[in-house]
């Protein structure tokens, strides 16, 4: 194996640094600072992804402010965020359901079915900041109702942000390439 000359190594390192900087800068408005969703009166507050404390806290604040009288949480079937372990799931006017598939597309397909059954016309969707872009894309592609996606801030380490940049980017490509989940299969 032939080693790079110092000049070639410096050029390679410089190119990689520029690439990393470009990806980081391009992702800032997409994953770190997505446009804010306007929260107005709604029929439903829908918490997608794991119902972590920051999402539950914002849902409770919005419900207390009168944004909506009903809330829906997307929950796993087992574990700390399941309906059986989540206190908010025992509150009046709160439904906790497990969409199948348990993916963003599955959550949006479930919303379609839930909205039809519960006369929901306007929904405020809560998810964490890096997930907002993909959620909005899937909503536009797969949901016929009126929905606003609101970013819920939570602390992420540098490693978490690197992971989210990669994961959300690849998942966005997957969302673009695959059809919507079929609500009739739920």
C-alpha cells in the first residue's frame, strides 16, 4: 500500500473538512432549526415518537392552554413508554395507541384512521426537533388533513446530533422512495 504524501494528505484532510462543514451547514435549517409550526386551536394534540418527558410536558401545557381537548400518544407495546407505564395514558381525553407499523409513516396512517373515527379536522403534532422535517414531508405526502408539526427541544450531545443527521437523512430518502403506509391495514 502506498502512503499519501504530506501534500496529498493535507489536501485530502482539507476536502474532508470542507465536506463535513458543508453537510453540517446544510443540515442546520433542516434538522437543528426547522421553521416553527404555528400552534392554534386544534381538535387533537398528537405526540409521535417515544413519549419522552419533554413531549409529554409540552402536550400537557398545550392542553392546559386550551389548544385541544383531546390528545393521542403513539406508544410502543412494551417498556417504559408503553401505555401501561405512562401516567398520562390514564388521564381523561387521552388515548395511547400503538400504530402498526410503528414508524413515522405508520403513525401518520394511524392518524388518518383516528381522525376519521373521532371527527378530527385540525391536529398539532409534537415530535423532537431533528424529526420535524421528515414528519412534515410524510404528512404532505400521506395525510389529507390539516396538521401542524411542532418541534420539541431536548438536549442532544454532539454524538446524538451526528447520529440524527445521518439517521434522519437516510430515513428521508426512504420516505421519498417508499409508498405511504396503508391505514386500512391498521
